[in-house]
């Protein structure tokens, strides 16, 4: 077989994919990628802004090219999270780029019922329902799973690894004023998200010592998208390398602030 190394459908069990190392099939298998909740009735507007990533990075205040990065969601110093703009929206979808506009991941909403999609299309009541998202690598494999349980007040977001192992919670600490979230892992606060203005456009991401280790900046999505959709774009910049679980919580944060805040306000 003349195939490049990678994950391919497992002939023995269609529910799984198996790793081909370039010369033979290995014993490594994993569940097939869960499909997106995107509906055929959704009307997507244009692309995801890949051609404007450099402008987004500049507008976010990133000075020049940030050195480092290994081409993955957990190693790049700058992540550009662009939501897919749709005239009719029933599910959340995002594409993640690095600072050079290389596609390194996606985010897809999963687990929606038909009723939830209808609520999303015609009302804003879906903001009070559970929201489940998968952050996937460039091959489409889940690396993080995010769940925001239904709420009418303060939001809480559960963060898990791709295999379902719990990492921690992102807990909204206030409702009025500049919104704050706490990163809580194993019952201990390991950092947090701090909005820098009342409109919740820019955020300071801090560790347990209140030292800023990363930032989230909302960037302009363009006139057409602003007028006809609720799609938002964010740039996440790391100031330095951070260990897990804080690293995973920060990677999840670029989607969390949009899911908790922007979608509720839409």
C-alpha cells in the first residue's frame, strides 16, 4: 500500500480508525471523528478570514513574528480563532490558524438535538441549553472537549481531554462589571480570565499568581459579517510557555469567551 503515515478507516470495525505507519497497520486505534452538528440549511458567508490573519495578528497588538511554535494547538505562541459566519446559524463552527495563516485546528459543536437547532435558527433561547464543542487538531481528531451546561445566570464550562478525561472548569465569577472567570482544576484555582472592558472584547489570562501569561483580543470580522452574522474572531497570544493544566485551559478559552458571552448576547 502506497499510503502516507496517518489514521485511516479500520476495515475490521467502521467505528474506529487505525494508524498506518507507512509500511504496516499498527495496533493503535481510536474512535472515528464525531461529525459536526452543522445543518444543510445553514448558509455560510464566504470563508473564515484566512487571507486576513496577518491583519488580525497585527490589530491584536502582536509585534512582528513571534518566535517558537511547533505547528500544533498546544505549541504555537499565537492562535487565531475565526468563527464561520452564517446567515442562518444552527451550530457553532470555528477554524484555528497560526500567526502565518496555517490551518492548525477546528472547533465544532456536537450533540445538538433537532429541537435545539430549531431554537438556534429562529430564537435566542438556545443560549439556555447545553453547548458541547470539540476542539480538533488539523487531522480532525478531538484534543479537547468543552461543555457549557444549561444556565440562566453564571456560566460554567467543563474542559476535558479528547479522550474524555477531566481537566478542569472555567467558572464565571461575576455578572456585572468587567466579567471574570476562574480556572479551577482539582478544586484549586490555577488562574483566570479577566475582561479589560465592559464590552468584553479583550481579556487578560493569568496564572495562579495573577501574572498575565497570555491575552485574548477580539478582532474586526469585516463589515459584511458584522452586519449579517454574529460570527466573532479572536487572537490568543501566549507571552511564555505554560504547563498543563493551565495550557489546556488557555487553549479552550478562545472559544469559551465567545460561547459564554457573545452567543448569549447575539
